[in-house]
C-alpha cells in the first residue's frame, strides 16, 4: 500500500477572445492594442503562402499596425508557411515554428501570430505550443472553414504515420480574429468547403441554421458575403459554445458530436494522400453518416434526402471513388474506435438539430450507405452525360 496519496482538483482558467472584423489590417492601432494587451517582448508572424501571394502588402501593414498599437511587443520577423494540408505533412513545419521562436527570442510572454487557413493555424499553433511548452498564439482566420469552425477550437496538430492529426495538442489561443477582407481571396473550392462545417453544426444543434443555409445556398455559391456572414458567425458561435460550455473541452470523454461525418472524412483525406480538402471530405462523411442513419431507421428518408440535396446545392460532394473498396474505408472506423479508446461513439443525426450516439456499426449498414451514394452519383453523372 502507498504511504501517501495526495489528490486535489486542478483547474485551469483561460479567457477565450474572438473578434469578427471587416478588415483586420485597416488603419486601426486601437484594435491591435486590445488584441496584443498583456504580451511583451518578441513576436513572430507566419503567413499562409496563399494569403501572402494574394496580399503582398500584408507584411508592411502588419509592421505599421504594430507601431500604431503602441504595444510592448516587437514584431521581429514575418515568415511564409506553405498553405493547405502540405504544411501539416509531418513535423517539419511545426518544428520550424518552434525553432524560429528560439532564433528570434520569442518567450512565453511574447506571441506567434498565425495568419491563414485551418491547416496553417493548426501547424503554427502546434509549433508554438511546443516552444517553451507554450508560446501564446493569435489566430487570424482567413478561410470559411477556419472562421466557422477550426479557429474557435482549442486544438492544433499535424498529420503523421498516415493518420490525420496524429500529433498535436490542446492549447487555447490568446486571441482569434476572423477577417472578412482577407476571406475575399480564398479559392472558390475552399470557400465552398468551409460551409460543410456550418451544415454539420446545424445538423447537430440548430434546425433554424439548417433552414437558413438552405435558403442562402444560391447566394453562398455566388459568393455573396452578406449571405455568408450570419452563417459563418452562427457556425463559429455554436462550435465555440460546444467546446467552451459542454464540459469537455479537452475531449476526455468519448462523446464527440463535433466529429459527425469525420471518421470517414479523415480516412478519405489520408487515402487521397491529402489531396481531398477537409471541407469536401466532411461533406462526403456527412452524406455517408446520414445514409447510415436512414438505413438504420434513425432518421427519415425525407431528412436524408434533404441533407443530400442541401450539400449538392452548396456545391459540396456526396461521393468519392475512394469510398470503395469498403475494407479500406472500414479501416477508418477502426482508427476512430482506437482514437476514442476502444469504444466507438458515432453521432448520427435523427433530424436537423438532433442526434443520437451509436456504439456499433455493421459492415452491411456501411455497405448499404456506400451503395446508395454510388447509385446517386451514377444517376447524376448519367444526367450530366445526357444518358
Ligand atoms: N484544430 C481544429 O479544431 C480543426 C477543426 C476543423 C478543421 N481543422 C483543420 O483545418 C484544415 C482545413 O482548413 P481550410 O479549409 O481553411 O483549408 P486550408 O488551410 O487547407 O487552406 C486551403 C487553401 O486556401 C489557401 N488560403 C487560405 N486562406 C486564403 C485566403 N484568404 N486567400 C487566398 N488563399 C487562401 C491556402 O493557402 C490553401 O491553399 C484541415 O487541416 C483540418 O484538419 C482543424
Ligand atoms: Zn472538421
């Protein structure tokens, strides 16, 4: 028997601050003073290469804003980070961020600013989390997906061992900024892709958001920012509320509603060697989960068809040839089961705004769902071919 046993609760409190702004780089030193408050010493910025190419004046603007803010923080260097899933390929880019913190004297009192899509935010966040066991990070989200989902969370990580987000950590950002102006140059495929996470959170939690996305679909496809704004903000708010208020921000339990559609999405991304974007993969994963729910009698046929129609109307895919053969896809389910610690917990939607958790999924049910999506795909391509 041990002679001593000390047990006490350990609680960590942090403030989670998010700003939605039309233009984070406008002439507003006051805004940046508020964002940078409490930080001092040296700071580094990493800019997504896609953003850097579209906004060549960004480094100069950032230096000017730092000066105007009067912050006790010196912006030492601005570096480029390969945009997209490429930067999450193993540890090299995250390690580069950590190394740069030492080279530029960035301490736990300073910060790293990550400007870009979800992949760059994940990689830079992970690099900064490793340096000194956690340099504060400011996330400037420049994609629909990062604004409506990923930037709100407390996770970061990279892909390794052929697994999505295999290495990573939980780390709350010092600040999150969602910038509408930077969003304007996001490539169209990624613009559409981000709405998949809005559809996901609407499916799980908010029937009225689901109907709003249905009504806004043509405007979203036309890239109308006035239509996109309320949807992205509501999606970001619902993701944030779930993470901060549901009692399990660090995912210690096995219940993962926000991972709806993600077991298949992550598998398809890996099978595509990271060519299939996350947003599109999640759309396919949701289509699959919805067909599974319909097959199991957990949701109505009408609901399943309504979701498939919505995905198509916002230009998102419901099918990918990598869904076949089933054995390869099924491995993704096993990976998810292992990730959860041995007991599967899939959130399946029963109607917009409601879901149940299932702890088992049979191969015939999975096969039936894949068959349904394949048949739908054949019908659509047949129609396009005029056959
Ligand atoms: N940490 C989390 O909680 C969490 C949650 C959801 C998703 N994610 C991750 O987010 C990533 C997907 O993020 P994403 O959809 O933003 O895609 P992305 O980061 O892969 O970016 C897509 C492309 O758009 C470019 N780009 C981004 N913003 C731009 C802009 N404003 N102008 C021009 N080009 C721009 C990038 O260079 C890239 O080529 C995935 O890796 C996913 O795993 C993380
Ligand atoms: Zn996701």
